[in-house]
C-alpha cells in the first residue's frame, strides 16, 4: 500500500536527509493503541505502512546508504505532541493491534538508547511526535521526519519540487523574522469580520521545507511552511497578542478572546463552544497561542486530505498549546498531566473551515512599514 517502491523510498530518504558519514541506523517509529477501542482503519493502515516501509528500506539500505533499518513500536501517548514513553519495542514483524501485545511482539528498548544509537528517523504515527523528537534531536543530534496521520493520499506531496518549496518558505520566513507583529482579519459566513494581532517580537522564525540537512533537527514530512511562535510574555514585558480568533469546529464557529497571547474566554452557544470552555478551564496552557504558520503547498496543486500533517502545509494555521519545541516558553510542565499536553493546529483553508475566510494578513515591521502577504487566502508575495 506504500505507493512507493523500495528504490523510491531510498531516494526519498537521501533527499530528506542529505548524508553524513556517521549515518548508520535508520529507524521507523510507529504507535500502537493502548485502548483497542480507539483504533481506526487509517491507524491500522499506517501501522501496516510502517512495517512495509521498514522492510523495503532494509532491503534497499545500501542505496541510502545505512547499515541497518529498524522498526520500533510503542504505546500511543493519546494526544498530539505529548512526551514519548520510556521505552519502545524492536519488532521483526508487523506491529500488533494493541499495546498490551507489544511485549510478546518485540524486545523492549529504552528510548534513551534508541536516540543515542540512531541517526535517522521516520515517524508515521497516529499522534504527532514532532515536539518530543525536536527536543530529543537537539540533545542526541539525530534527524527525524515526523509524519503524523500519513496516508497514501499524501504521496503526491512527496514528489513536488522541494527546491521551489524551499524558496517560497524562505521568502515568508525572512519576513516573519523581520516583523514585529502580524495583523490577521477573518470573515465569518461572508459577513462578520474579526481581527487578531500576533506579537512577533523577540522570536526567531522557522522554515520547514521537507529537508533536514543539519544534525539535531526534526520536523514534518511532507512539509512546506514557515512559522513562528508569538511572543508569550516570558521576558517580563506583556505579550501584545490580542483580539478575536474564530475557529470552525464541527460546523460551529467558536470565538476565542485572546489577551496577552492566551485564549481567556470562549464565545458561542453550541456544544463545540461548551467543550472548548471546559477544556480551557481545565487546561489553561491549551489556550496559549503556540504558532502562527504559513503553508505553501496549495500553490503546487495539492489538495487537502483531512490530515493535519498535509493540510496545515496548504495555508494559514494557528496552533494552541505547547510551544517550547518551536522555541517558545510553554511545555509539558505547564499542563496538568502528560495526557493533556497538546499542540493543536487550526487550519484556515476552505476544506477545514468553510465558514471562516482569511481576508488579509499584514506584517508590521519595527520601522513602521506594513506589508500585506495574504489577500483573500492568496499569497501576494510570489
């Protein structure tokens, strides 16, 4: 089901991870449901995909080249970007359908050991591993491509011209790096306008072009975005991020009142608004504005597939929650338990939020200049 041959997979690894002489081990990471009732057909297919990829890459390891390819499975962490468990299991066969079976299916290996002896990772998981692998990559020096929710529908995104992707990403990243703020206007149901200002001071911007040429780095594949963590106020000066952020959830538009970079109130009378109020009250760190991101892949003819991994790379997105893996200040310590840790993207494309349109994104620079980079969901700078 991979839709990629062993040779194509080897070529992809070479493209994603330009070779270092020290590269010896490539690992494929996959998560297994702790609760079998939480399993779904896409997750089952992804576990099969991970096994298929690991086997094909092992057969073609001389073309990468690496000495070995290993498949590791671990109990799922129940939410996106939560910390990984203490150990994973080295498998020779397909991953089981329940985490309780991992002890019989493979050999337990501490993640600290896995990180220390592995140079390259592919992680086609159900729940995103981007945050914990970014943190671990900095410590251990490996490189990782995280692929949460990956499916064969995303294979075309692995075949785009990533040279052109990189140029567009860098054009946005450089502007975000120079900007002091971003003003975003939204239109709900073609009639109601809302606006929010993001404070971009004191923060570096990042580019994710689907290639990892430097040791100690991790990020999404497929990719094609520039992003920045809004200033969170940790320097003693209050954050200037404030306004109303509309988010369509299950067909219902929920309004988040943001002040000092945190969602402090939720407006709306439906079930989605009630759930968001409850979640925000239970976990205030969830309300942190953790990322302002700009995907570019829509301009390459790619369509949404219903998975954040690809869909966020198609346009504007705003994330809630954990930010320290992107250089911010909010991390697992700010949540009540590991299972509550989250970095959740809200994606502003018609397929994801048909009732909410992006009217404009205007960057404000320290010298007083203002530059519109998005006009009615289309980039104006390419």
